[in-house]
C-alpha cells in the first residue's frame, strides 16, 4: 500500500511539471495582460518576502524559548524541522 501511495505522489509531481512546461510555452499577444501579469508577480514577491520575514522572526523567538525552557536539542530539532 505504501508503494502505491509513493507511486501516485511521484506521478502527480511529474504531471505538475508536465503541465507547467505546457503553460510556459503559451504566448500572450495582449500587452495589457502582460502588464497585469507583471504587476501580480511583483506583488506576490513582495508579499512572500514579508511573510518569510515574519515567519522567520516567529521561528527565532520559538527557538530561543525552547532553548531556555527545554534544551538545546529540542531547539535544534525545531530549527531543523522548521
């Protein structure tokens, strides 16, 4: 059963990359659509940058708390898992 789950998961990943390749081959002929696409890309990059900064800060605070109250092994485990 585990092998079936792994096979389906790997197949889904290959299918996603195959779909991605097909989408990137498509050309747009509308300049307005390209401008909107670039604006969405710029906004999403800014959002992800801010989100990464906030999540990193929270993770750092949690690592310090784990280090102080539990042990350095627990803090290191959280760091590796996070």
